[in-house]
């Protein structure tokens, strides 16, 4: 656990991260992982990997993350669903990362 905390605290503006987001819908998409049906089978809960870029590290340690379309999310840097993108992630999903490189990180004001 100590290594993970040290690893996450080194995130800085411009770093690419992957966030595992929990979703619940009637039709999971092709990128859905760990799909579980509800008791009656009407809805499914699942996880989707989101590829985001660190726009800014806030003073309280939380991260302002940007999507490829420019939306923002504020996530705690110790969130277990957040991790830094690895070389393997970049090789497996090259188009996801080229789209993120076009997103301009937020500058400190």
C-alpha cells in the first residue's frame, strides 16, 4: 500500500490516468467489464475504463481530471479506481491516448 500512495502522490498536470467508473444501464457497451445482472435482469451494473488527463493538482490533494471532450471531474488522489496509465495501456489502446494528447491541461490561475 505504501508504494501505491507514493506513486499516486507523484501525479502532475498533463499525466494520463485511467479511472474505473461504475455504471448501471439496461444495455452495457462493448467496453463494459465485470458485468452483473440485477435480480430481475432489467439492468446491469458494470465498470468502464475512462482515459483522462490530469488538468490540475488541487491544494487539498484532489485531482482535476479532464476528459477527451473537455469535461472535468474532481477525484481524490487516493481513490482506488484511479491509476496511472502504464506503457501496456498505451500499447493496448493507442487511439484513446492520441485523443487525450489534444486536450490542453488547465493552467494554474
